[in-house]
């Protein structure tokens, strides 16, 4: 059985560790490696897109980072209880026309007993920025 430490129920220390591990993983931009943190039948809503399972997660992330170049992410724990977390995040990226953006969002996460994320619901808004306005370098 796959396990992804730390495991629920979370303490403040383990919740902060879980969020940092997620941030570090997403900043690798490696869809296959990232997908291993999710259950094989994980449910996602990302903006208006619904994604189900690791195969679709890999496809989604592969396409995402074709469009979002020079991606850099920062996550912050907003709250937690038992096997659930609320996370605030922002990331910056450059589109195919070299326009920079900062995306702001919130995620709701639910983990199974093995520490794999089984549900991820993300609401995200993009803001055009100038390169000189970047803060996540």
C-alpha cells in the first residue's frame, strides 16, 4: 500500500510539512512525480475543469506547463482538521506571448488514511503583471 507522509490526522507541524512538500513537488513541474501524491481515483476541480484520477492529472499538468512557462508557486496553510486542509496560494508564470501573470487561489484538500490526496478543489484568479512586479523569483 502506498503511503505519503505525513499521514492524517494532522497536527500543525505535520500540516505545515504536507503543504511545504506539495509546494516543493509542484515547483519541480514533473507531472508524473506530482501525481504520485494523489490517489489513483483522485477527484479534482481546477477552475472550471474536472479531473479524475492520476492519468488525467498527468495530462492536465503536462498541458498546464506547456502554456504556463517559468512557473513559480508559493503555498500557505490556511487551516486544517483531521484529514482536511485549506491552502492559500499564489503563482507566477509567463504565457506564450511573454505576458507575466500572478495567479491567486485557494485549495481544499482531503487525504486518505495513507496520506494520499483524494480530493482537491481549487479556485483560481489570474492577474496580468509586469515582469518588474514579480515577487516569486
